[in-house]
C-alpha cells in the first residue's frame, strides 16, 4: 500500500501514531452530541432545534455548522405529509364571530383554548382525535380518541380539559365551524362553564393555526411514521406522544425552545 501511495513505511507508521488535532477532536465530539440530540428527538428535529438544544447545554455552535454535520452524517428529519378533511361547516347550528382574528397571543394559562379534530388511519379503520390546546403554554390540556367523528368526541375532550385544568376565570374557546363544535350539546357545556365562544371564518384554516400546527406535528412525527395494525396500538402511540413526549419533552420555538410543561 505504501508503494502504491508513494510514501515510506516509516512515514506511514508515524502518521498512524500522530495524535488527533484539537479541531478534529472537537468535531468528533460535536458530531456525537448532535447525533445524541437527534436520537433523543426520535429523529424528528432538524438543525434549528438541535442547535437550540445544544446551546441550552452551554455548547457554542452555529446552526450552519450543525446543518453541515447533519448532512455529512445523513441525519435528516423523518416526516411525511398527508391530508384528509375533518370539518363539516354545512349545518344549521349557530356560528360565532372570530374573536382572535389570528392574534395568537395569550398572557396567562387558561385564557384561550383552541380546539380541533384530526384523523388516524389503522388497519382496523379510522380513528379521530379531538384535541384542546392552551394557547399560552401550547400544552394539550384535553384530548380524546374515538372511532366516529361526533359531538361526543369533542365533548369528552373538553370534559378532560376541564377536569385537568379547572379554570377559574372566563376562557375563550376557539374552534372551526364544524358541526361537532357548533352542536347544541357542546355549546351548552361551554355556557355552563362560562366560556366565551370564538370560531374561525368559513374555510380559513389559518384562523385556527396553532392547534392545526399541533395536529400537523403529531401526524408527521408519530402517526405517519407508523403502521397501526389495531386501533389499540394507535391509541397507545398517541397517548405516549402527547403525554410523555409533546407536553413534557418536545421543545417549542414559540416558547423559547422549552416544552409546554
């Protein structure tokens, strides 16, 4: 090999014994730290979030450097996108004005709750997830899964949120104009707990962007990365994602890269 490369044997063995440079040691250490954060995020985080996680640990590094190393190591966020409509606004129930008007700011917990429904495919058929998010913390304060997209689905999610948070002040409840949220039974429950009702404009998904963003995340980071053979498998995975990962561990850019909890 030395003859092919045109180097002496003594030069080759000297190269083998040579200590690593400080720069090379630093890069190897940083690469391992990046890999650790990538795996801790379940292979979900890209370079912006990994950079923030490293900085929390006192590691001074630029996003450009993290992106370059991730590219060299083949570390890419594993997400996919799909779409299925879940909102039916063609009903005879009353609808309410949009109080938020895309001003997604809150100054305290239990000031604004945002509600929405998404879907989960399984080999046994569809499941539907109703979620309620606290706008201030971005925490999912209530959620429920069922095989049908009915008013009972959203009622049970709201009841869980009320039992969990027990708000003492008046809360703004914002949702789309779907028949589940506009139904008499759901609106009665809101009135009993003195909610102020707000609804998105017809056909405008941006009016409910924060909770829709969460459902986009759970689909990309959990639902579409798995094939659920049974509804039970899907329910277990959703519970683990929301309660163990999203609420307690996943960093959120709107919160300064800390978790909702």
